[in-house]
C-alpha cells in the first residue's frame, strides 16, 4: 500500500512539473548561475560571495530575504565562516565542504545537496545555501524567519476551564504544541508536501499502537491524491480527503485548540496539520462530536450532561421551529391552544404580508445580519448587529410590517443555533432550517416530516473512512449512545469507541 502511495505521489509531482519553464534547470548540476536563472526576476534573492577563513576557496551564499532570517544568517553563518581557526589551511572546496558537514558551523545543522531540485526546495522553505561551483555541491542550512503571529488565545472556540493557547500559522509551532501535551514517542508525524506551486508542508499525526492502521494508510493515500496549485484553506484538504460527495454537513472536525486536537488523537483519530493553516483537522468525524466541547471534561459530569442534552435539544429546535410555526399557522391551526391562536391572529390583523413572506424574509434578514457582523470590523459589526436586531426589528413590528410572533420564533431559532460549538455544523443546520421552512410552506406538517426523513436518510448515507456519520446511533450500542448524549464519570469510562477501530481499546485500568 505504501509503495503504491509513493508511486502515486511521484507521478503527481512529475505531472505537476509539466509546462514549468525551470524543468531543465532543475536537472542541471548545482551552480550559482543556475540558481540565478531559477530565481530570475526575484527581487528578494540575496547572493553574496564569501571566502571561508579568508582563504582562496570561494562560495556563493544565497537565500531569500524574508523566508530566511537575514540577521541569523549573519550571526550563525557569515561570522563563523570568517574564522581562520575553523577553515584556515583547507586544501580546497572538497575539504571545506567536509569541515562544514562535520559541524564547523555548529549552530545550525548542515545538509549536503547535489541536486538542484533539493537545493531550490531548501531555499524556498527559508534555507540558506553555500554553493561551491567548482565541485557542484551545496551545503544547505535551515534558518527560517518567524513569519506570522505567535501562539495566542483561541478566537472562535472559547475555553472556560481549558488551555488558553491555540494553533497558529507556523507549522513547527503547531507540532510543538502537540508534543507539549502528548510527550510520547508513539505520537508520529508523517510529513509530505502538497500543492504544485505552494509546496505546503502537511503533517499526518497519529498515535502508533492506538490509531487504526487502516485510517493512517487511507489518509496517506488521499493526501497523496491532492492535486492543486496551492493548499491555502481547510477546504482544499477536506474536499479531497473526506470524499463523501455533495453535502452541507462537515466531514472533518476542525479545531484551533491543541487540547481538543490531542483529545481526538487519544480517541484514535488521525489528525492533519498544514503550514499556513491556524487549525487542525481530525477524522473520521461523526455527527455527535460536532456538538461536544473539551470543556465538558472539565465540568462536573452532571452539569456537563445537562449542558450536552441542552445542545442536542437546541439543535433540534433551531432546525424545526420556523417550519413548525409556518405549518401550524397556515395549515394546522387546530393544533394550537385557542388563546394562543387568538393572540397570533390579533398580532397579524394589520400585517400586509403572508406568514410565508414574513418567516422567509426574517430568515434571510437574519442571515444577512450575521454575515455583515462577521465580515465587518469587530466594533462596526457589533453596532450593525445591535441596529439590525433592536432598532430595525422593533420598528418593523411597530410599523405593522412584521408580527411579534414571527420575530420571536426566528430569534429563538437563531439563539438556539448559536449553541452549536462547531460553526460548520451550525451553517449546515441553518441551510436545512431554510429548506424545511420551504417544505412547510408547500405541504405543511407533511412537508416537515418528509424533510426530516430526507435529512436523516442523507445523514445515514454519509461515512468517513468507513465509519458511519451517524455512529454510534446507527451502531445500536446503547452504552456508546449514552456516552454521546451524556458525560459519565471518567472512572466509569474504560473503553474507547468501538466504531473508531482502535488497536488499543482500553483507556485505563
């Protein structure tokens, strides 16, 4: 299986170079002139001739200003190169290269390069190279600059009792955050590059002896099949790796919290991190995991169980409440108590629009307000939300353009939707909510029932790496179903989920 993956990866790399004007240069011997041609019209390329120890041997120092740390290069490369005690008396270029490989510049690890493709890759990743034109050899040093922000608090996933750090855009910092929590040699990180032009470093993270080998092999296979110009967003990974067809429901768990990521690894999941993405991806994903949060483990089991049940109930209310209001008021008035029905009729006497127009327009307006709040700067977004929710809504009710009942129903549906910890799942529920409302307008309660059946059927057809999306509900395991709905005391949870197919199912003795 691994040989087939490597062949597929090499074939993809070969295909990705078709039409690239640097193909001939990549196969040419290493030289400073070849490097200049590869990086022609690149204003950030820095070239400098140096003489190790002040002798006769010359080397061309080259790097990209920005990806490589120019200050560190001057301190750890150029200054030690001028030391006569280290390089004095070197017979020639081969002797100088031998001394470099033996650790003459001990502050930074040295790699010997005899291929232009390897050398150019090192330079693009923030490396610094010493090129010896006479023998066609280069010594490469990795001196990356710390581009981007450091470790900060999570913005989208608030931590109440959990850790306050989050993933950032720097790949190596993200791996360090994982290692800081799971100090075990069994935590493996298999690295590869994805993207014809971006050449993004991607890490496949799992725990050897715990994670199912089938999951690891399948994840490697699907990562090797990614054929895009640049991996810049999480969707570039999800659409290739999940492969569950067109569905609004998220197929991979996405988190910016390292503690949640590590919890997923301990449950037997495979994690994916990529350079430039401030989050981690986990799979296989099941529906119930999108409603749970790491802070549930920090709360008392009774409190956490109550809150978890509340989230499940809120998800159901957010999905069905507007559609149910439309169906009852338009087709099934007899289902409402008499006093409530009279109150709704009185509130709608002077409203010029139908119930269908009111509810659908309010749902669309709610989505517009939410989108405006997300895209605008934080201070302006909060102002827009307040104006839209309070002033415009109150004015519309007072002007008899909307009935108070519709405003209450849509507002409650929106509030219950905000209880979803995962924003991708919340977006999928909002889309289904709109679809159910349209079905309720057309067929009333029968449309709602048909819509729910179609939604459940669609969910039952989804799976990731052979794991059903509706597990453990579709597996019929009563104990695991209760563990999904409730939070049991940790001492009573002895085994990992059966549907994760972990090699080591027992969690503790």
